[in-house]
C-alpha cells in the first residue's frame, strides 16, 4: 500500500482548512444535498465530502457510509489533494497503490473511487467530493463535469460560512474601532485645546469605562512620598467611590514599578492569585474588586501613576482588545499629562522655552495625531511624522506653503475660508477635510489649530493637530444610510400606528372579548362594551371603585393563589396579586376562570393577563382579556362524551380510525389502531415506511400499490392484509380508505378505518380446517352424511348414503318413510324407536341395524346423529352419519372363530409343553442319577480325565434343566393372560437387588434407584422383566471389585423411557441386534453363566405391553437396557 504524500504547503493548507471552523461540526442539509446528488448522478452507493486534517480525513457529509472519519495514511482522498487533480480509480484491486489498502480488503470494500479536489479561492486543496462503489465502474465525462460543479458548490458553502463570520467580526471590530477612535480623538482634542488636566482625565475614565464595560475605572497618581492617590474615577452606582482615596504606603510606587518594569499592562482574572502587595490587595478587597486590569502611566519615561480597571460583580477574563484599548488610551492620557506638565513648566519658567520646545517636538513625534506649526502667514515650519503619513507628503514638500498640495483640491477653498474666518474672529480653527496623496488615495482628517502667542500676547504663529478620521467617516456613512432607512421605517410605522389608533376604539367597542384594565393596585380603569354585556355591570359602576375580584368566585381565587405560589416558588397572597403575579414577572398567564355576573349567574371564561408598560418599560397597570367559553365548554363535554363513546365502540368492535397526509406521509392513529398493532402510543405514530415494515412481507407490495393507486386516482379502497404484532404473532386487518379533496378537487388526505379480523380469520381457518377434516374423514371412512328437517319431513342424503342403501336419487322420496322402509323388517321397529328416543332427548341416536338392498342383499349400518332444537327445546333438525360395518361384523364372526381355535391351540400347546418338560426331564434325571452312582461307587477307579468327563456330564445336565425351565417361562410369557394393575418398578428392583446382595454379601455394589416409579402393567410379566434385567446387571458386574447399578426413568419427547444401567463388562454395539434373540450370547459360559433366553423373555414381555426394548453399551464400560410401557405416567416422591 502506498501512503499519500504530504503537500509541500501542508502547514498553510491546514491553516486554510481551520479558518473555516467546519471540522467536527454537526451535519448540515446543504452539504447532505450535494452528496446525495453526487450519488444519484453517478449511481454509486457511497458519496462523501471529505476534509483532510493533519492525520485523518473527516466526513462533513456522507451517504451510504456509517464511519465519520478514517486515518489519513490509508485514505484515497489524501492522494487526491497531494496531486491537486481528479483521482479516478476504476478498480482499486488492479492499482498497486491501493490493492492491499484496508479500505479495499475490508469494509467498505472499495473497488471504484473518483474524487474531485475541493480547491479554495486561494488554491488550497481542503479535501474532495468523492463517489465510491463496491464494484468496478467508469464514469462518463458528463458525470465527471457534474461532480466538478458540485465540488465548486461545496467550496461556495464553505466560503459563505467564512463570509458570515467575517462580516460579524468586521462589524464588531469596526464599531469598537470607531468608539476607540472617538475616545482617542476626544482626549486628543481636549489635550490640544489645552483644557485642564482633571477635565481630560474625567472624560477619559468615564468614556473608557463605558467602552470596557467594567464596574470601576480610576487613575492613580504617585505622590512625592511614594504613596498612591486616586485622582480620577468612573464607578457604577452599585459600588463604593474611591476618588481621593490614598494608599499610605511609602514603597507603594516602588512595588508597582517593579511589577511593571517592562511598562506592559497586567490583567488579573482573580486578584487573590495575582501576587499583589498586601496593602494594595487589602485596598482592592475593601472595594469589592474581583478582577483588575492595570496599565502603567509613563510620562517622559517615569512611572507617573497607573490606569486601573476593576470588575466587582464577578470574575472577568480580560481580552486582548481590552489591553490594546487601555494601552492606546494610556498613551493619550500620558500625552495629556505630559502636555499639562509641559504647560505648567512653561508658565513656571519661560527661560526653559527651548527645553519645552524639544519636549513638544518629542511629544509630537510620538503622538498618534498629526501635529503642525505655522508662522503668522501660514507658512509651515514644522510637522510631525504622523502629519506626513496623513497628508502623504514628505517633510520638504510640506514646509512653507507646500502643505497646501496635500489637501484634496475640492476642499482647499473650504480650508482657506475657515482658516481666514477663524483668524478674523480670533477663535480656534476646527474643520473636517480631506487629504489626497500623489497616488490619488484620499484620507479624511479632523484639523484643529490655535494661535501661538509670545510673552506679550501677540500672535506669532499657529499650532494644530490632524486626526485621521477616515474610519469614522466610513462608519458615519454607514450610520447615515442606516439612519435614512430607519427614518423611512419610522415614518411608515408612524402612519401604521395612526391607522391602528383610529381603529383601536372601534375594536374595543366591537370586540367579543371582555377587556378590563387596572392600575398597579388592581383598581379597574377601563371596562369595554363586551364586558358590560357579559357581566351586566355598566362601566361607571366599576371603574375607579372595584378590583376584578368582584366578578370572581372567592374560593376559586384562594385555590388559584395556592397553585400560583407553587408555580412561582413564592407566597402569593389571596387577592388581586393572584391575577398580576405572573404578568409582573413577564410570564404568560392564560387560565380558565369563572365569572360571576351582577345577577349572580356564572359562566366560564378564558382569561389572559398582561402587564401594561410606559415608554420606559415600567409597569403602570394590567390588562385582562376574557373570552366567554360556555359554548366551547359545552362542545368539549359533548366531544369528550362522543370521543369516549367512539373509543368504546372502536374497542368493542376492534375498529380503529386513521388519517394519512400523502404529501408528507404523516399518519394519525386512533387509540384502537395502536392497540390492534400492539404499539405503545408513547412511541408516537409510525412513519409510512415503518408501517410497511410491520406488514407481512407477502402483502407489503400489494398494500403499497393499493395506497398509491388510491392517491393517484383519488379513489377509495378496501384491502385485507396480514401484519406482525409486537409479540411476533401474525394478525389480519381489513383496511378501508376514502380520499378527501378540497374545493378544487385536489386530494388533501386519506381517512379510513382499520378492522382487526384476526379472530374472524382464525375462525374461518378453523372452520375450513374442520370442514376439510370432515370431508377427509367422510371420504376416508366411507361415511354417509344425512340431514332430516323434522318440521317439514325433508330428508337429504349425500352420494355415499345412496351407495350405502343401494338406491338412486330419482327413486328416493326425500322423506322419513323412505329411510324406515329401507330397514330390515327385523330391525325397523328398533330403528324407529331409536329415532323417537333421540327426538324426545331420552337417548342419543347411535343404533346398529341392517338395511335390505333392492337386490336382496343385507348391509350392516352403524348410525350416529345429533338433534338441533329451538329455544323451547323442540326438535328442528337431525344431522347424522351412517357407516357400513358389514366388514366389521364379518370380521367379528371370523375373530370369534379364530379365538376359539386359538383357545384350543393354547390348551394343546400347554399340554405339549408339560409333556416335553416331563419327557425331557426323565432321561436327564436318569443320566444324572447313574452318573452320580458311578462316581460314588467307582470313583476311586477313575483317573482325573474320567472324573472331568463326569463333571462335564453333570454340568450339562444342570444346564439342560435350566434351559428347559427358561423355555417353559418363555412359552408362558407368550400365552399367559394379562391382568393390568399398578406396579411399583422401584420396589421390584429394590427387592431383587436385596436378594442378590444377601446371596453375595461380599460384593461391593453401589445402588441408585429412582423412588416410586409406578406403571400400569401386568405385575407377573413386569417381575419377569425386572428379575432378568437386574440379574444380568449383577452378573455382568461380578468381575469388577466394585460396581454401580442404576434404575431410573427419562422423559423423551411425549413418552417415558425406563432403564437399568451398570458399569460392568458391556458389549460391542455392532452386535446389539443379537442380544434379544433366543439362545444368543455375546459372552461364553465360562465367563458368565446363562442360557441366552433371559433378554428374549424380557423383549416378549415388553412387546405384550405394546412397548419396545433396546440396549446401549461399550466393552468394559457397562451397558444400559431401555424399555417403554405405553399409556402410563411417572409417579415419583411420596
């Protein structure tokens, strides 16, 4: 991945970016419109306005992307601003610069990128307007041109932001500069006019405090004993006066001088942390000072005193403009002080005139105003540098009468006239005029001059100043334009006010509102015609005599006093103040009250109270405006009741109402619609898109099409659709809508209803399901359906009924007698009796009977029917079904015959089993007896091999006997009669294990038997099952030092499964299917004795109960035998 290069002018570029103050601002519609338009033009899913900061790219606007910024070193836009040209990447995976970029390999998976640099008017690239796709693509030249146009619009938006901010700043700076220049000019003028120093200082502190907006401004002067004295002060009305106060500290001047060794101002937001001398800090605290700004007053290089600004009401962070202003004014004050001292020195000692002249020249050089001197004829003999700057002349050009060339040609005659007039009248020269330099640039100046006299009082020349007032003139021009516009508006407003005043009285007299004004104490001053009509009083009865309390209910006034006191957090006394309290505070006051008429009748009003003020905004009284709302209250009550009735009706009928504005897609729902959709009203009504999301996906498109068609064609609609409730269930809705049009036939809105038909749909579905099931049942069971109208004796059959009775519809009279005549003569009386018993309610109709078919054959029928009755219990209809049970009847005969045969076979089998048992046991007993006799009589003659043969003979005899017993048990299991009862399996397991433990007390076997597991089964067979399974578990764990045998039950799906588990020898699951076969063994008899019939016996017993049995196990990990016994439930505990 290639990181973007850093432009050579990066620091300047970042300055250009930051001046717009746009980074990390909130989204703005103007920029979002541009990105959306870019995406639409190019057909891309992503469009961005990206601004490249020092180490990130931040998105001012974004479409199709959640991220707000990405690192600069992986950004595409970083490359675009480095080149300063359009960056077009058709497929990023094929570009070596970007193929392994994380933005390509990961989200957002950039493939296509085109970025147009955002270039400022001073040619700095700030970022790009870019479009991005996740698929490779190419834009047309026209699309690229349109993106370039959009990038210029984006820069235009940034420039508008800068222009607005600059305009505000320039206006504020201009105002401050004008005020500053005016103050400087005023001080300079007073200084030039040689006014007394106290007057200059007083003017300075008054105007400077106004400009700074501080609480106190004063001038300290250091005395000869180094103490400090306040010689001039401007202070707010709320603060102590310090004028002529002193700090009697011998080294006070020295302490201040050390802090201002560099002659700079010191601004302190908190005097307590400023490090001031204790005496000065104590003095400041005594005069409530929190923050101060101190500027030294240097006169001819010495610390004369200092200018001290105080903030008392709160702490203040002094601004740089405050420091600049203080510095500039300090210079003017220093000039005034210096001039005062110079003049004092001149009067005190004329002999030091030369020194004074030099000081004057020095002062003139440093002064911010132009200073000039002429002889009595007007020849220039001196100008300072500032004068030359204002006039645009050099020193040599200005001397003699050359200064005239610096004056604007159009103003020269004006200057000469005023100069000559002031000389002739022996008064100071004062005039505003223009200078024009050689380049034609004009500067406005304010010229002042006074006569300079010798010791004899003779005029020897003139001295004066020029102040640059160009900024002030520009400001005055702007102010003059504003004044002209204001005068025009004032004239227009005056005319409007005249018209308003002429209509005022007519409005008061013709108003439907009661207008009652009072003085500050609440005494009524005006009482209009509407008030007289409403209340029955004449104005003369109340004006100047009563307060509005006369027309109010006292209890209501007491109640409202408590409410207003609570609202305002202060005690409001009962009386007129209840009406005036909020108005005094400038708060809106509009409440419902009860007015009491002169005749004692009452009516409700909506009363608003406001304060009346004079031109100085001082409250002089109060005005109450009351509207009779009796009709409104009556309408509101009717509307409230109607609303309650409507909501109740909607709730009962599950019918809600809605309104839809097709232009802004705003939806209004009634409470019932919220309930139907399961939406909390606190969440507000959903948007149309949100509503679409709640509609079932299969119905959304149709719903949208129907609504759009209704809007386009201004037509009603009736639509049913499915929707998702808040709980995720699907509901059904019937929505009806009607268009509402205005007088011109233009659609204004759609209104309609929502009916919850979920219950109906569910009932329809259940009914359809029931109908389908009934039809299927009738078809699958070959059932015939009939309906008999008892009142009119009309019998209706379906096709199957005709088939069952062997007749055709055209031969059926559709009457009760047609059916009864079809019955077998031997069954007719019983069939008709069953009908009569059903009609009287004595017995349900469910007889079996025979019908005689036309061809003479007989068919057996099972009939069922129900009787439908009226409110009096009288039978109206019988609805029934007929089943052909001929096959069942034939099967019953067959079963009876088979049962008899089976009974005979069982008796024969039992006799055979007994015979086999007796016949097989006889030779076995003989063999066993003779072999035993041989051993006893001749045992000492047999060798070991012979004795082993005899042992084998006897073992096999015993094994054969056991095998015969097991076979007999197996045969009995298969043919024994079953008797169901409650069997406690847990007890059977426990009994069997206790017997085995008693036989083998040395065995270490741990038992885990679930208690009180009860089934409904044949007890004898279940004893066979438990005995075999427990003995197997005991046998196959006998080779282990310790063992675990467990009995329990599992809930599997909808059935209970019982199990006996051990941790013994186990078996290979490959041979699991062999376990339950007769004579099948997975272990030889040398390991574990047995015949291989036990599990076969278990399986046969379980199968006879309708259950199943199976096994799971692993070699040397034990085995588990599972079995089920249907139609039983588990019982544990107790």
